[in-house]
């Protein structure tokens, strides 16, 4: 983790390549400390691109000790961090935005929270306007290119 520059959001907006799962997790740990409360973070990338690995690190950065795995079959899993809630969601099995209403997700989101959303493209245009987007691209066995896009309103 010490190999990453201090300003993690600036680094991620420019794009960074990690060389291992541990480095990808480390980015998640670091980013967890700067994402504002009540924010959706959309994790985009193909299967095996590092989304869940990053989510595992993000959860650790929030003080969550539980094992973090992909919530593909549960669709979403809430966790309690040291100062805010993490909801890890996988929209892969959803058919579209209409399925989101039937999940009663709003009833689960208790401020302050962070929602990490894998496969956000399944929900198309229903994401909040201030969603942070992180794109993961595999460029080898363990190497990942990771890039952050924050909304214009984000203050970092």
C-alpha cells in the first residue's frame, strides 16, 4: 500500500495499474477513507477484473472484519463498519432497473452508508447522479488497470 501516492482519488482518476490482488485490495482500503457518506460506488468490469477483490479491501478500510465475497446470489449484503454501513450489491442477476424497486434496497440503506455496486450497467440510468464510477480492466494474470470517475460535484 505504501507504493501508492498520497492523493488516492487523483491517482485513481488518472488510472493506475496494480500488479497483484493485494495491491487491488490496498486501493480499496485507501479509497474507503475518502468516499463521502451516502455514496453509491459503481464497480464496472468483466468477470475476474478485480471488482470483488477491490470491495474486500474497501470493506477492510471501513473496519469490517467479515469475509467479503461476491453477493451474486444474495444480490446485496449489508455490513456494519466502524462508523458507517457498507452495502455490497451485485446486479448481475437483475433484469433491469425495475427489479431494483422489488428489492426494497432503500429500506436497507441506513445513513451513513456506502453502496458498492457490481454490474451497474444492469441498472442503466437509475443510478444516482452523484455515483462514483470505477472501471476495472484485466491486463494480465494479476495486473489490473483501475480508473475512477467522480461526479463534477465531488469535493475531494
